[in-house]
C-alpha cells in the first residue's frame, strides 16, 4: 500500500453501500395484528405514536445484545398488551423484567424502560411533540436519564423523533478504524467526523447506519471477509491485507 493512500470518503462509501444493498427500511416496527417487527424500505410516511413507543422500547432492549433477542422481548411485551409508554409506566417492574428476559440484563432494562416512560409522561406531551423540541437540549435531557447512553439516545432521536442525530454503534467505529477515517474512533469523535462529511439528512442518517450494520454482517466482521466488499478499494485495512 502506498503512503499516498486515501480512504474512501463517507459520502462515497454511502453511495456504494446503497447501490449494493438498497434501502434497508430501518427502524422495524410491528403493524397492528402482526407478531414481529417489519422493515419498511423506502418508507417516507410519518411515524405513528405507536411506532415511536416501540422504537424507544427497542432502543433500550437492543443494548448489549443482538436485534433478534430484542425482537423476542418486544414480541413478549406486545403479547402482554404492552404497546405504549403508559403501559410500561403502569406495569410492575418485576413483571416487565420477566417479559423482556430474552434481551439480557432484563432487570436493569426493566428499570431503564420504567425510568424513560415516567420521564416521557412527565413532559405532558405525546412522544412526537416531546421529541420535536430543540435538539441539543433534548439530547442532553435524554442522556440525563438513567441507563441511556449516546447510542440509545441518538437511536431514539433519529428513528422515533425523525431528528438528524447520527447513530454510532460498534460496527461504525470498527469501520472508521479499518477504513482509515480515525485512529481512535470513540463515539463522539466518530459522530463528529461523519456529520461533518455527510449531508444533514434524516433519511441518509437512517440508511447509512443500517447499511453499515449490513456491511458488518456480510464483510466487516470481527474477522473480516474482504472479498466482494463494495468499498474494499477505499479501505486501508482491506488494501493492506489483500
């Protein structure tokens, strides 16, 4: 690899990934009468209050586990009639923990869900109205809740609130390091790097986050599978190990 190697830009990486994989339809939500969340590629319709509640629940349940386990927990909640923040608020914490056991750390997550639901109720607004407030102050408010970190907060803001808050997960940080974007890709540094180089677009932020997850599952794994990667030629790690 030459010293003049330049990694692919975030915007070009997004275009390549979108060209390969297409719209991912995140965040999946459960239609009335269905048993599991569904993805909605290309959906531009407004998110319903019911969807917002499920996204907020899912963002907490997905902490430190894979989506499959969070999805099972959501299914158990729905079967028990827990669809809204008010349902979370009214549920006994012990019963809530039992329902979400599949998500892991279920006692802590039950407390986190209760804390979030109580705070949302204290705002005296629908989730949609509350999440439409001034973004910097709203993000600080959500981050101030027990058990909510940056990834959870930004997932809620982006997918439930439709706000331009770029979500950084472990896959995004791995990609940033391997491509050569950053040497020490922590959450804040990675987020700042990307938002400075991408158009400020809620739709793009959603798709980019989902596309990075897709890439990480197929190619940019802990043990990478570089063959066939759509951005291999712009990856410092991939070019060096080809």
